[in-house]
C-alpha cells in the first residue's frame, strides 16, 4: 500500500471516529460497559485525539505528492 493511500484511509477513519464522538456529545447518548455508564469526558478526549490524528493525516496526504 502506498503512503498516500494509507494517509487517506487513516484520515477518513479518524475523521469518522471524531464525527461519532461529536454525535454522542450533542445527543448525550448513554453508553454502558459491563452495566456501568460511561461518563461524557472520555468522549471529549476521544474527539480531540481523533480530530488531531485526522487533521494530521490529511495534511500529510496533501503535502505528500
């Protein structure tokens, strides 16, 4: 697999993960793991991490021709 393909795919996956976290934050959806509710702060952290990774991948994709 070429580097550009890898960057495009990983950027898309991380972008989708950020979108999912954003939807969870705005809808205040409840998630339970082993019967225990997961608080909202992990979604904020996951959103931040996924956005940084997606933006980084797309910047590298754009600069790598």
